[in-house]
């Protein structure tokens, strides 16, 4: 599942960056979401796979704090980017004649930057309390299943939900494949 997540999101990044027709706000945000999803899953899954392999549940305090910081950072960015993507689609549907003027390059860059900064300020502080308080309560199988759902399954499904059913992405991937096979 981890490899599918990384590969699927890398395909989206590759398709969007290699096809100039896809250099629009919607695909800019989608590309950022794919990058964040790769980072999001890469903060916890490699350590989890190592723990499964070695039958160990140990993590250093510094490792735990680092993992928690980056996990919350990328979760927050994921949420903020999804909000920005919803705003982008709202503008495209409700204000189509003004869309290109409103959603210009400067605003798109600013929205992504705000997504990153909001994630740091909002989720780092609240998440710190949640993770530190988890030491006081025992873990449960249902908690582990819920963790697996939002750390692995959701980022793995995002490429399928947001992109791979999209004819523009499929076309860009086909054009990339044809271009690469000629080289």
C-alpha cells in the first residue's frame, strides 16, 4: 500500500509537471496535494514497517517528537490544500468569467504558502497535546485500525479519487509515455 501511495502520487506530479496544458491552478494544487501525501505517509510508514520486521515497538523520544511534528505538519497541509482546492473549484463553477483573473499565479502561490503556514501553526500545537496525552491511555486495536486508515489508505486513494479518473491526467500520462518511449 505504501508503494502504491508513493507511485500513484509521483505519477500525478510527473503528469502535471511534464504537460504544459496542465499548468492550471487546479493541477497546481493537485500536484502539491500529491507531494504532501507522499511526505505524509513517509513520516510514519517506514518506521512502522521496520517495527513490524524487527518485532519492536521502540522509538526514541526525539524520534517520536520528530515523527509527530512532521506528521501533524503534513496532515495540516493536506487539510488546508483540500480547502484551497474546494475554493478553486467554487471559483471555477460560480464565477467562470472571473476565474482566470482571480485565480492568478500570485494568488495560487499565496494560497499554497498559507496552507503550509496554517498547518504549522494550527496542527503542531494541538497535535502535541494529543500525542503527549496518548502516553497516559493504553492503545487499542480500533485505534490502530483508525490510524492505518488515515495514514495509509486515504493518501493511497487520493490519486485515484482526484486524478486517475480525470481524462486530462490520463492524456498527460499517455503523452508522457509516448514521449519517453521515443527517447
